[in-house]
């Protein structure tokens, strides 16, 4: 364990040192095309095993949301949003039976409601399929979403993933109206109860529908970085910057209540991963990744994966699969100018996806953060080293070693090493 700690500390130190020579002046285009959003929200709860037709009044709540976002290209943008629900003045529902603590209407409201913090990857459909028009009144975008949900009613958190649609209507230069509709999947902790009432198992069937309406204000310069290009040029840009990654990895499980010093041999597994991604700008890339774990190389002593325990048969049933998307930020290019001849680059990334253990036929939300170090061999090939931590529900350990509901502490480290090919 001492050796592992030394290697990890060396990795962090090398990453920090790699950033020291960078100037304090970032690439100017990174600071263009930002905006803020402020609005009102209504959510409709959807706990496992209950009829959605009874959502009024049992499952509806009201709240406020605020967001900040940036368009990196005419087609792709990122947005961070905070939503506070069922905890402010008039925006409360004393009949919300379907919020933790379950079947105790008013308690959730009195304790402060719940808070969602999410990140969205926005894909502008108009600009993907037609040419960019800065004066277009109506823009339609779709977005995958990931983040965390914290319920003050029972002081429990959960990873959150979702999908949504964003509509903006331009009123004038720098001012828009927006309307969002999104469905968010959470664990049963969102509706879990201190008195034992709980629904579902955190396996993709507990969630809630968000409907947001508000005002968007553009910040600073807009329409920069070639946003005025025609549709043909935009499509050519979309065809560039693609890459593949292939590698091997090791995971270190971290179920709630277990001593991490015993991760060897109780919690380590091995696997393969494959990814495809695109560099949209020098600062930002998106990556879709599949990781097949504990299906080819067995650890006969593993206990901390589903179904748990010393007689674990996770391996004999094929292990588990993680499918996720990563939003990647090139720290060198954000903090300094782009250099196509740079050998070593460091990325920080946010991750969201689903994890499935074949032995129990599970499907649970997953979110995480990580760091990638990339060393360029030539114009096509690079080596990569990824280190990240991913949070999921207790179902990943079948509840045998984790909490009955996720509180943000069931998860696993992942260390991956491999090669990257620029297409």
C-alpha cells in the first residue's frame, strides 16, 4: 500500500509540475460565448412502483434554478446548473408524499427540500443540420445530463443522470427566453425514508421530470471562433478531430463502511476499455467509453462487487460493464496558448454513465471525476494514463457491503493505461 501511495503522489506532483511553465494568459477564444440563465422550475416525481397519474399532488414540487454555460462551437456547448426545489417560500408543496421521507408530507419541505447540481452537454440541432445563423430566433438543443442530487429531508445524496431538450427564443441581442424539459434518474435515496419506507433499488427506475422556464443573458463577446461559417464549413469541422483509445485498466472498489486498506485483494478487478472521442476545440473534447471489467482476468478473492461476499461469482457471470461519456478539458490549452508540437498534455474530465453487473442484471447511474496525462509519440499516436473516481449506488455491491441508499460514498477508483490514435 505504501508503494501505491508513493506512485500516486508522484503522479500528482508530475501533473502539477507540467502546468508550472504555462503562462497566465489563456487562449482568448475560451472566454467568448458565455451566458447565464435564471428561471423557475416544476418537478414531477416518479418513484418506482407508483402510478405517474397520481403525481398531482403527491409528486409535484416547485423551485428556482440558475445556470452558467458556454458554446464551444455552434454545435456543442456545456452548461452547469443548480436547482433548489421545494424549499423556498411559496415554492413548496406540503402534500408531496413522494419525497423523502416517504409518506410524510411537509417534512421534506420543512427541512429545506432538495438540491440538484448538474452539468449538461448541449447539442444544437439547428446548427448540426443547417448553417449557423446568429440572428435565428428559435434554437433547439438536446442534452445528456449528469450530476448529484441531495435530499435535505433525509440528508442523503445520489448520483444523477438524465436526458433533456432545451428551447431558446431570442428577444434581442444578448437576451433570450429558455424552456427546458428533462428526465433525471436517481437512486432510491431520493425517496428513501428514515422510518423504513423506500421504493426501488437505485436501478434506473426512480427519477423525476423537470420543466424549467426563464431568461438567458449572453455575456461578453458572442459569435466568435468562426461561428459565422456556413453549414458546409461547419460540417467539415465536425469531421475533424476524431480519435480512438484502447487500453487496460484496474479498478479499486470503495463500498461504504469498508476499510479501503483491504482493497487488495477484496476490491481490485482488471479489465479492458475502448473509447471514441472528438476534439471540438483545443480546450474541449467529448469521449464515449466502454469498460468491461472482471470478465477476462479473475481475482478469486474479490468480495466488494455484486453480489458481494467471499463466494462471489461476479467473474463467472461475465463481470460488469461501464458505459460512460466524458467531458474533457485540456488544462494546457486553457491556461496557455495552443501548441501543436507539445508532447505532454493534461486533461481534467467529468464523467457520467451507467454500470451493469451481469450477475444481478443491474443498471445504475454513475458519475465521476478524473485526470488524464497524454504523451504524444507522433502526429497519430499517443500514450495515455487515466486516474478517476466514480460514484454509483450501493447496488454495485448488491447492498451487502454498501448503504441501503447511496450517500455519495459508494464507488471505485479506476486506473487505465493505453494508446490513443488520432483519425
